């Protein structure tokens, strides 16, 4: 008696038919196949083959959009979704510089912008991840989307780890040391946007991912998707280099150059990575040109993305003003 074909097998077959017959998954195929994986309807062998075939082929914007939609199907979202202005993904971790972008996000929240941040921690040794940094600074890390929603309502800022937002997806991300390669999970997790914020910001390692993320944003009908190569792959402007930011909005993709803020083209790595320096820079007990330029520069891109400035120069000026007038004692945020 023959064994019936597994329902998921067709998706592996599409990806593995060879150079002349293989093709990208359609958005619906990507959505359905990812939802099957996350619901536990597949075999381990199928998951490994599927992820590595995708890695070998390289994912398309349509596949990233479909994987995102499939993930959203299994999220346990609150019955009442809080209003959020900005979805900020944080999945890379930092190893050369401290996560200065956190101060940019905190400053936005201080000024009435509701920021939802999500990410994954400890998947690559030797990096500082956002949950660790927030814990050091005294910020709570949400243990569920319900808790994140409450934090947004109370303080205007929340962070949740992928392990609590979507545990099956976290398990897929943890396959990297087993499979030896990253998978599309590291790309589309950034785009989950659990509370439907109109603006999404994406940090990438390589310029090639800009088109993929921006293209996926357009296919998802995301009002605004902003993508740039950030320090360490995070949503953090590198002040010692010009930054090319791509924006997908209203069916179009545009690029904008943000100028270099510091004179030297290369910043030495921070060998100490002392999180206490973040508090000292915030309170101005310590002067650090790189840190300040990074915070203000990242904030400027966020303000421009949110439509609060109509040019690079005006965004930079507004960010500088917000930094100069911040409450130096208001860390962490208070309800």
C-alpha cells in the first residue's frame, strides 16, 4: 500500500524541481505553507528541505510578503489592537557599537509617538540584543502581545521578543546553527508588524535586501516601509557614513541620501560595550560624539518616515531640537 502524499510536499517540490522547473512560491503559496509550518502541520524533514531550498534560490519579495501573511494568521493578537505609529524591528543584535537606536525610540515615545518594537535575542553569540539592553535600562519586556498592548497604552513604547510573540517562528530562527545558514525567517520576521502600524522601519545588513523588503512592503499594501543598511543590521544610522534609505509608499519606491554626520569615514569598534554608557550619554554626564550623532541621526530618519519633516535637513533639525530639549532624568519611560 503506497503512502499518501503529504499536503506540504507540493511546496517542497515547487522549490526543488531543478534550475529549469523550479520557481518562486506565489504569495498565497508562501502564506499557506508558512502557516502550515507554524501550526505544526509539517514534518521536520520537510521544514529543513523547504528552508534550505529557499536559501539556495534566494527569497523573492512575493515570498517574503506571503510568509509574513502566513505568520500573522497564527499570532494571538489582542481583541483590541492599540493604535501604534511606528513598527520598529530589532533582530540583528549589536557587536561593534552599543544599541544607540534605543535612545532614538525612547525619545520618540517621550514626544508622543507610539512605538512598537519586536525582535529576537541570543541567536548569534557575541552580540548585545535589545531585550538585554532594555532590561539593563530598566524597561519592561512584554511577555505577550496583550502585555505589549498595555505598555503601548501606558507609556507609548513596548518591546516583545519573537519567542513570546510567535514561539514557532522563534524555533525556526534557532535552526541556523543546525542548518549552517540563515533562512528567510531572518528576513520576514522583521515585517510582522503585529499592531498594524502605518510606518515600518527595517534595518538590513546588505544593500541587496533593500529591494526585497521594500518590494514586500508594497505587496503587503503597507502605507510606509523604510529600509536602510543600519549599523550591525539594526535600524540605526551610521553617522560616519552616508546612508541610503529606501521608502516604499503609495505603490512607489524612492531613495534618499542622508549625509555623513561625522568627519571620519570609519568608527572604531567599541571594545567595552558597557551599557551604562547609554545612561551617561542620555544624562550628558559623558560626551560621546559618535553616540549622539547616531541617536539624533536615527531619530531624524524616523521623523522623516513618520511625515513629521518634509526634507532631510528639516528632519535633522527637528531631531536635534528633540534631543536638546529632552528630559535628561526621564529614563526609563513612566506611565
